[in-house]
């Protein structure tokens, strides 16, 4: 199979399965949460707490996932996720109280650890080797579209069949679309002698202590940046309103953020092999720092808010891709799954707690304090990625097998 055909097939399979994976789990409560709550007799915040359970469980299971990926390969792990997701969604369909509802999200969190983000990108790296950056960036474009596609679909299904049957249909998508795609349609991993040598070759030669330090720097910069972006996302409209935006303008700017973020992911896709995760991370976090500095220093105005959204959204979009690709700047493709899964532990914990912390901070201290905290955290993250760049620059590059 030619390289371009393999890449196209890999993208097609994983794009479909990632859209279904994100759309029927993480994005689902945006449409169905307030429909489920009254029928279960639960408060909205308890229902939406399912996402927190999902992220925490996914974080805890992450290191185990890394070992499974290293031992069994991504295809088998992803196939297992389809079965686990289906079980979790079917449990949701028959839930009548908080206990089974919470158990459902525990199961879905296990499925998320086996499927979302790191395992899927590992499947790409197994099939593309060190030249995986463009394919991962393309997949992240589809991930960014999952809510845009599944919100109207789930809304229509819920209105037509009710939320319980909608969960059953969602489970069927995993069993009858995702599972066969993983087992039958995903190309086999690279198996040539040159490819095997490439998979085992790290991009730079580091001592054991430098490898450890580099891993800690990647973990620090990615965890802090995702804490900022996930924490600010649900509070962004209120922040904009406190800076003087009308409700209509705040909604327009908030909606534009997603489009701009996807455009930034597209830029990384176009760079392909020429792009560098270190450069992308430095640029992304640098733009985020700039956006927070501007909104803290310049008096509020419509022009300021538009500029803030443009700069922040583009920077956070670039950083979203860089978070997925940074392990490839340090580790061999063979190690990618293990290390990416290890990195997912602090990242997912940050994602789970950040919205609660930012909401409390905004309610108690106001938007300017939130922006100041974001600016300080982003500057610290920029410092860590700068240290990482200096460490890797000092290292000796490894000659790649042609």
C-alpha cells in the first residue's frame, strides 16, 4: 500500500472514530445534560459532574493505557475502547439515580483513556513513524468539529426518540462502526526494516537525567497550558461581559474562538514535516501571554476584546496541537504511546478541576483577577517550554534512517 493511500486510510478511520468518540461522550452533555437531570431527579451540576468523573478516571487509567499500548499496539486498545464505551452508554440509558449514573461515567472514563487523544495519536505514530505531525494535526481538526456535528445530531435524536434510546443508538455507533473500523479497516503498523529502525530512534540523544528533566518540562508546560484553556473556556463569556461586551457580542466572540482555534490547527497541518513541536509550543504560549497582557494593560473596548479573542484563540489552538506532538520532539515513535499516556495523567486532572477553580475565582474576585492569574500561569508555562527548547538544542541530534 502506497504511503499516501495508507495515510488517507488512517485519517479516514480515525477521523470517523474520534468524531464518534468525542461526540457521544465529552460533548454529549452540552445537548442532553439538562434533559437528563430532571428525569433522574438530579441537579444540573451533578449531571454535568459526569464529565469530571470521566476526566479523573481517564487520568488515573492513563499510565496503564500507556503500558497496554506498548504491549498490544493501538488497534487492540482502541477496539477495546469501543466495547467499554458501549457498556458505559448502555448503563446511562438504564440509569434511574445517582449511583448508576456515576458508575456509567466511571466506565466511560475508562473508555476515554483507551481511545481519546493519546491512543489514537499512538495509532498514527505506529503507521507514520516520525512523520506523524501532519496526520495528527488533521485529526485534531476533526476533533474540533465533533460538537458542531454531534450537537445537532444528538438534539434531533433526543427530540425524536428520547434520551434513553439516544444513548442506545450512541452505543451502537461504537459497536457497529468504530469496532469494525479499528479491527478491519485500520492499516497495519509500519513493518519494514527501515521503518522499524526509525520507530526505535529518538530525535535527539539525551542522557538519562536530561530525558527525565525534559519529560518533566513537557509535563509542566502542557499541564499548565491545558489548565488555563480548559479553565477559561466555560467562563469566557462572563469574562467578556465583565470587560464591557454586550451579551450578543460576547456570544459572537465566544463562537469565533472555536473557528479561530481550528484555523490554527490547520496551520500546523499545512506545515507538516517542516513544523517543529517546540516552535509551535513557544509560539502558541507566547501568543496566549500576549493576549492576557493586552487585556490587563489596555483600557476595555470592543477593539481590545476582538484583538484578545483573535490572539488568544490562535495561540491556544496552536498549543493544542503542540501538546499532542511534543513527545515526538524527545522520544522515539515506539515510546510515543507510553509517554503520551503518562503525560495525560496530570493533564486530565488539570482539565477536570480547572473549570471549578476558574468559576469560583471569577465569582469571588472578578474578571481582571482571572486574566492576571491566566497571564502568570501562561508566562510560567512559556518559561518551561523555553527551558525545554534550550535542553534539546544542547542535545546531539540522532541521524535518521532513510
